[in-house]
C-alpha cells in the first residue's frame, strides 16, 4: 500500500465532487477530519493556514492546490 499524498487533499469542500475518495472507498477505510493543529494554533491571522501552506511548498516545491488555504497573507479572521 502506498503512503497517502495528504497535500493533494482539498478537504471538506471535496464532498461536492465526483472524485470524493471518502465516499468511493469500498472498505470505508477513509475519513476526513479537521487537523487538531488548527484548534491548537487558534485563528491568529491565519497562522495555521500559513504554516500548512509553507509545509506543502517545502514538501512539493509548489504552492498548495487547495483553494481554502490563505497561505500568502493569512486569513485575518479573528474569533472574539
């Protein structure tokens, strides 16, 4: 079995696509959940997105394909 290619996962928004792997898995062995890192880091100017985006770029040499990551400038949403 090959190791997963996590950085290609587009996350929860994938549910709307025909190629949603979680639904297509015949053994129901796949699942998707929010990475606990996001809860730990909070929402400090999109810090979690910036770290995730940087990790993907370091691993692949390319910007993330995921559209939900605000990796350039951060998300700047704050929860009060």
